[in-house]
C-alpha cells in the first residue's frame, strides 16, 4: 500500500509540474491577447474561434447588515426620521479588477 501511495504521489507531483508549466504558457498567451485586444478597442471576434472582451475595472457597493441592524435599533430608540443619511454611512465599497473574457465559438 505504501508503494502504491508513493507512486500515486509521484505521479501527482509530476502532473502538477506539467500543469504549472502549461498555466505559465497560458498566462503568457493571455497577456499578449489582452495587449492586442486593448489595441483593438477592448473587443475582438475571430470567426469560428472566439470572441474576446476586456471588462473594465469597476466598483460594487454593499451594506454591512450588522451595522444597519444596530443603526435601526438606535433610530428606533431615538425616534430619528432621517434614516437615509445614517444608512448611507454604512456603505462599503468593493473594487473589482479589470478582467478579460474569452468565449470560444460554438461547436469549437
């Protein structure tokens, strides 16, 4: 059983190193694709192969539920009417990095 485990682990690490090598190559190709698509205005389409689009960085907004719940309790106790102003102070911002979407052509 130890010999089988040794062989499986050996195979696993060999495959892992091959995958890492392929990932490195893919990342290089992906970076060059990004550069070319950026030069083309952020979008490109190659018939029967793929479409590529650079999705710009963006910000998302969400609210901290615990902070809002606590604020609501304070407002109820204080009889506050201007809830909107206080709720706005609970906003958290989330930034999303730019990404690139590659969509293979159908039937590829």
